[in-house]
C-alpha cells in the first residue's frame, strides 16, 4: 500500500482531512509516480469530500475566514 492510500485511509477512518495531510497528498499527486490503487484511493477521498463524508480542515478555515 502506498503513502497516498495510507493518508486516504486515515482521513476516511477519522472523517477528517488535516491541512498537513492535504498538502502532502497534493505534493505526492503532483510530483510522484503512484499506483492505480493510490489513484483510486485519491478519487475515493475526493468523492467522500464532495458528499460531505469527511471534514476538511482547509475548508473549515476558509469558511471561518469568510464569515469573519
């Protein structure tokens, strides 16, 4: 299992994607070769975020700044 898959599993397990994990995922997707399993995991994370199944620290911070 690749690092992308592990980061995604942790986010899905906890229901929360930290800023650190999100940044790490972004860098990995942009700069490394990854397996089909890692790609599929990343897509599942995106879908979970779109469906509101996980919370994103970055989105929460952005929303908080918009309401201030």
